[in-house]
């Protein structure tokens, strides 16, 4: 073969390889956290900065999340599109939303103290919670809220259930445990630590801890993605997760 032709051919091959490398570098593929080629798509970044709370809303194809940098609560589609601002609440450290996204309970750092508030996003109204309140959780239908109150002086705590229509408080459980993180996963179950109780105060029991996001964990491991938290949509078509490295929110279409 002609040496000159071989040299020209080699130059073309090398130029092609350089071009491909430049394209990959331009796309900015993160091999550590964005390795998802097995699903033929790459994760979509939803948040611009770190997120301290997110949730896929039930009966909805929407995600709700709080970005710490700009202190704004956002709502977006599972594909990351149609992102809109709901409210700006500086200093939020913990937050729980009602199922319809119209109300929320937030715990805010103010001059070194953590204070609880109930927000009505429709009426743009804020109500201060009892200063003893440490945790809150809305019922699945949004008609009631469970609060955990702890008194530092007496060392006594209690779980109270409040009906949204009349604000009547009903103490359903007393304890001397200082820190309880409430959740209300089912209509007939208020959960905290390794225990559960019915909203009327009966049926106290030990509950078996399960991992509701086991599918998400397997998918993320297979994709080589390290996540701090994750959720799969009700239809199983999207996986939303917090990147463990930058705490930003991503969405991955898995079906």
C-alpha cells in the first residue's frame, strides 16, 4: 500500500476520535453519578442547587421540593419540566406537605431557635405552632395533622391529632422520648421510630421496617448512581433521587 495513503487514513481516524472526545466533553457526562446508559437516557437535573426535601405527590405526576439556596418551594413534572415556584420560606430545616399541596407544616431556624409554623399557601396565611412542637405529619387525606410536642422542663412528650376543620386537639400518646419523627403513611397508621399507633390512640404496636424504595436502590446501583434519597413514581415510570455528591435533585425515566 501507498505509505502516503496510509498516513492520510491514519490522520482521518485520529481526527474522528478527537472529534468524538470533544463532543463527549461538551455534553459533560458525569461518570460517577450520571452513569445510566442501561436505560438509554441520562438523568435530568431538576434543581439548580441542593435540596433538603422532596416528595412525589400521590395521585399526581408532580414533584414538590425545597431548594435551600434560594429558600423556595418548587413544583415540577416528573420529567423536570413545567417547574414553578410555590412559596419562598427562608431557613426551613424540616417540612411536611398536605396531599393537595395547599398547606404545609415547616420548622424554621430563627436566630438559632427552631420554630414550627403552619402555612396555608392558598390564603397566604402563616400560623405559629405551639413552641413545644418538634414534628408534624398530615394524614393521607389531608383532613388531620399529627403533631409531636415535647416539654423540656417536664421531660414529657405527647402525640396530638388535630382535625383541620375545628382545630380540636386530641392527645393519643404520651412518652418521655425527646425526639420523634412522625409520619402518616396510611389512614390507620401514625408511625414513629419502630412503632405505630392508630389515629384514635389505640393499637400501639411495633412495626416492621421496610424499604419502600428497594426498587429504586437496585436501579441506582445498577446504573452506578450514588443517591442520598430516592423515590419511584406511582406508575413506576420515573425514579427521582438526590445525588449524594451535590445534593441536587434528578429524575431518571426507567420505563
